[in-house]
C-alpha cells in the first residue's frame, strides 16, 4: 500500500503546499489554544486508491504535519490550583484521503503524534517569548508524554444558492486515544468561487485557472467524549495535573480567501466556547499561505 501510494504521488501532477499559522496574539490574548503551525501537502490522485475512480469525482491526498500549543490563562504560576486547564503540546502527522464530487465530499484520515516535552511545544513557546522579551510560561505539570492516534471521517454537502452563494454542512466524527467527538458545522460562502471540485472552500486542488475571492461565516457544535490534552488518557495515569473537559463546545468562524493562479491567501478568526469548567471562551486567528506547483 505504501509503495502504491508513492507511485500515485509521482504520477499525479497537481500539487499544493500550505503553511498555516494560528495564534491568539492576533486578538491580543495568550491562553488556551495559543498557537499552532501546520504544514500541508496536497496531491491530486489520477488513479483509484481505496475509492473506485469515477468521472464524477476527484480523489485527493492530503498529508499534514502540525505542532499545537495549549496553556492555562495563568502563565506565571507554578501552582496547579491556579490553572483552568493543563499545559499541553501536540506534535503530529496526519494522512487524509478526500473523495470530492460535484456537490458533496468524503474525507477519511488517520492522525498520530506525541504529547509532553517531546512535542517541543513548551520549548518553542518559551523561545518565542524570550525573543519578544515576554515573560515565559512555567509549563508546570504539562500533559505527560503519550503516543496517541485518531481516526476521522468527515462528510460535506454543498447546497448552491446561486452563482455567488452556497451553504455547506460538515458532519464529522473522531475516534482514537486523543479525541473522541461528534461535530456538525454549517457554513455560508459568498463571493467569487469555483465549483466544489476546484474550490478552496474544501482546500481542493483546482484543474482550472479561475481566481477565487470569497468570504465565509459559520458555526458548529461539538460533543466531546474524550480530550486527552485536557483530561489525560483514560489508559494512563502518568499526568500530574488534568482537568474536566466540557462535553458541549460551540464555535463561530469567519474569514476570507483569495486564490490566484499559483497562490492562496486565507485569513480567519475562530471563537470557541469554554472547554473546561474553570476556563472562559476564547478567540484566535489563523493565516494560511498556499503555493500551487
């Protein structure tokens, strides 16, 4: 399977590299999901892989490497009684296969990574704070080292409302040792965009040279059964400090995308309701630059 996947990558032509930087410094905060760096490689698959190739669909391979940083709101204390959530880092690799039709899409993915000091999240954040001459977080009793994995499925339905407006419904589920949840999101897109199989609305590689410039707004509900970066692992009690994870999470999202022939620029802001009983809601921003080659 690995060799076959490698041949698929070599034979296909359309490729894209994305770099996404997330940070709550965009809104002058420094807590909870405080920063993230994600690098994605996307490839159009000409031949069938897992799915039977059809003229009405496109198959796309997405490979993701990411590092995420989570902190409590009190960054200076060494006393966990002052924390509203644990420190946690997440360094991971994900592989996703997308089957994109004219008005729907299916995404299957597997994600695996590590937590603890080995994730490098604490070291990177402290190095960044030291560079900017900002007080360094204590990283006291962070979620300990674990090797975790997730399997994820996402189904997308697109409902065109005209040439410049559409609604999308995203339903997803995650099962694994890191996250177990059910999530549903609804988005409104408006502006100039391509058909679903060629649109940045789904991070789809485009076979046309048409430019895109659109905005979006949406909301989601997530039911959380397990969040190891807050609760720790139910199979491993090595964590010195953990918290309770809220079961019901609500979020709002808004942003805009500009796609030229070779480049993609995306700016978005995300609002999340509180994720632990002692925490509060949180807003952060994210900027993505993509290069098509």
